[in-house]
C-alpha cells in the first residue's frame, strides 16, 4: 500500500496568496479576505457547516489491490481513475495478511495467523498454498498473453489481490466523509490504512480543520 498526495486546489487572482484554509475562509466570506481565519474555521467545524469545504479539492495516487480499490470506489462523491487491465499487464500481487474471522462481526477480522490446511492431498500452511496458486495463475496469464489471448480476456483469471493504482479526487468535505466511514473499526484493515494515510496528508494541508476532529477513530460527522 502506498498513498501520495499529487494535486490540490490553488487559488488565483485575489485568492492567489491564500493557503488551503485561507481559500476555505475566503470562499465562506465571498471574497472578504481577513487575517486570522482560525475562528471562522472553528465555527464551521463545531457547527458542521461543511459546504465551504466543498470548494477545495485534493487528488491522491493510491497503490493497493483490486479487492480494496473496489471498496474505495463505492464512495460516489469522489472521482476515480483506475489502472486498466484491458490495455496494460498486471504488476504483480499484493501480499495477503491472513487474519482470523471476527467472532461476532461477519464483515471484519482479528489477529493474523497461518493455519494448516490439506491442499492437493498434503498438509501445508495456508500461506504456502496461496502463494503456490498465485504463481500458477501468473504463469497461466503470461502463457495466454504469449499465445495471443487479449488482455481483456486474460485478466479474468486474475485474483482480487492483483495490484492496482487508483487516482482519487474529491473536495475536502467528500474526503472527510470517506475518512469518517473508513477509519471506523468496522472497516477492513487495509482500507483503514489507506484512509489513515490520506488523513495524515490532509492534516498537513489543513491542520486548522483536522486538529479539531478526532478523525483517526472515524464517525465524527
């Protein structure tokens, strides 16, 4: 997993000298630029007046796997561009953290472990059997490409742990909504890791807002 901030809203004209939080304050005041915007930002956050945050956009480049990108792209208030396997070949598989099923929450997991399973008539570790299958899948995919199979057909045998890259663009309110949901303990660990990394980058950009929210625990909006 890797998360990089790659773009953000930049002011022009009368807003050209403003930083991110200054832009939010300037837009909230309809161009009345004042010193000391923290009081206004505190008021907006405290009273959940999120609409001024919709005018400041951020873009992230995220390297993850297909099972995780599918969850992220359910957040329809943001815009996504994903690595296409119709035109490009896969870039390998992401390592799988094997965890136990949660005893009460069917959507979640607990501690990492590596159980013994019977696979091809032999008792082996689950991770070893997984790695064996991934090697065979990659081998078969490459054989298909060499034989002239179209990438859009060959990709159908690839697993959900196939690495992918997505670009995520959204306004700050949408980003906060995403972090609000995906930093909750019910979210999958890998998604929480991405959400936390995005939050840490946004905290550097707009500390006046993120410093007022307990965003690392989710469910603050």
